């Protein structure tokens, strides 16, 4: 919730994921798991934090 509004009330951005499908673009880069050869951005950040004792 943001300022008391739900996701449904806020709606979706006009150009979600830079106009690309959910399995492409920046959102796809975020969701690649740690088990893959090239991890996604989120998995990479979590691995980095764990390795360096951050967070």
C-alpha cells in the first residue's frame, strides 16, 4: 500500500517494463535465480550482501 492506496487503485504504469513482455526487459533481468550462470539483478545483490556481511 502506498499512501493508503492498494495496487488496484494505483493502477499500472502507462508503459510497463519499457513496453516489453513480462519475460523480457528489466523485469526479466530482476527475476533470474541464483542457480543460473548469470544471476538476475536481485539475486546478484542478495549474494553480494551475503558475501560481504551487509544487510
